[in-house]
C-alpha cells in the first residue's frame, strides 16, 4: 500500500486523477491532496471519506509520500518535483517542464513502458494529443517503420483546464472570453499554447518533439497543426502517416485492431467512426476512417479520438504509477 499525493488536486486533471486512482483500485494507504492557498482546507470526498486539501508548500518534503502525481502547471513542477524525486518519491509529472530532458522517461505504457526504471523516479506524462497519437502509431512503427507523420488536431476545451471549459460556457451565454483570445463558442481557433519563432505553436512543437522521443525516432519527419474546437471533452487527431514499406489497407487495419489500447471503430458503410462523445469517460484510443492516401505511396489516413483528460492525462499518469509498482496497467 502506498501513500499517494495529487498536486493540483482541484484542477480538471487532478480531480480526474483522484477518480481514476479510485476506479483502478490503486493500492493507496493515504491519499494526500495539495492545491493552492485558495483551496486549502476544503474537503473532497474520496471513496466515502473526506480528505482535506493541503496548501502546497515546502512542508510537502516532510510528508511521507511514496508516489506523487503532479498537475498544477510547469512552474509548480519545476519548483517541487526534482527535490521530491531526489528524496526517492516516484513523481509522475503532467506538465511539459521535463518532457524533453534526455534523462527523463516520457512514457505511454502501451508504447514504451520498458523505459521505466526504479533509478529514474521522475517521469514525464506526455502531451494529451501526443499520447493518443502514439498509441495509434507505435504498432505501425513496429511492423512497417514510419517515414513521416502529419497531424491535425481538434482539441477540446477541457485541455485548457477549468478555465477552458468556463470560456465555452461563457460563450454559450453570450459573454466575452476570459481565457482564449477569441470566442471559442461557435468558433475554431488555430492556436493552442504560445507561438514560437518558427511560426508553430508550442502545442504543435510538443506533438512533434514528443512523438520523436516516445517512438525513439529522433529523425522521423513529423509536422502538426493544432486547433481548439468548441467541444467540451475528448480530442480528435487526423493523422496522415507514411510507412517505410508497402502495406494493404486490410493489413494496416489488422495491425491497429490488435494493438494494445486501440479500439478500431471503422465501418463507414454503417456510419461507424469515433467521435469525442464515444471516447468520453474511457481510457481507450479509438481509430476510424482508416484509408489509403491515393496521392502518395505507402501513406494512410487515420482518425484518432480519445478522452484527453483521462488517457491524455490522468489515466496515463496512473497507468505509469501502476507500472512503477509492478501492477499490470488496468483499464
Ligand atoms: P487551486 O484550485 O487551488 O487554484 P486547472 O489546470 O484545471 O486550472 O488546475 C490547476 C491546478 O493547479 C489546481 O488544482 C490549482 O489549485 C493548482 N495550482 C495552481 N497554482 C498553484 C499553486 N501556486 N500552488 C499549488 N497549486 C496550484
């Protein structure tokens, strides 16, 4: 049994982490919840028991934590995660603070759990759209090799946390946005996270860099366009993938349908394809619309949908924790 901390316990992802820990029956001795001074002292009911939210401070270093799940933003992670992990705490960090550091594992259990090691207790949880995309791409990479990947994402407002959801609701009431620069209600924004000098957004760059790291393919051609859509929850990603060698559509579909964590939902004749509403509340990655790109050799299109707060964040983090304690990842 483990003492498990959730840092950012009142946020959209933190709350989902608590829910998933309970659902997966993670072997918890004590659950310790941390947030800002704004939330300290409030109680959360977990499994019928009231747990008081603690204010995050240096006092955390003296708390008897075995595993800490962080989702309170990059600067909080930078401040607290390294020292906790140096103390031997297993830290699974949902922020982007450490993802691209070479010595820090960036893990999606279905894809690269073998990179986990007891000597590396600080582990990064990848970007939400990247997680679902590599679950789909890894089995193709293993069988055929990948030449190039092009992503276009359709990302839900829950990916921006509570403030994203509130902006969608504000827009529905005819009010001005407070989080996004333009209304998200009745609109689509080709802008997620800040713009970089190369003209890409940081979200797009994360998808590019993290895909290469997780698939252990530093030279893979990857490009991305990330779009925020007025959907409450679950991201969709349109993936165009060029394989290293020839494959038939039937072969590609067979590889995907056998892949861990993937549910193939692909029967256009019966109007079967996944949408965000299908993925909500689940930890699988749904793939549909698999088809040949008739304009280029060895190239296929996939439509990939997953719950960004669960598989894209909280559930993936808890699955990493399960791997670290030697449990089979549960779904
Ligand atoms: P709080 O609710 O007390 O502000 P989201 O991404 O959904 O907005 O959630 C962010 C999470 O990070 C919340 O749990 C929030 O707590 C927490 N958080 C934000 N700033 C701090 C801080 N300075 N110290 C601790 N927790 C923080």
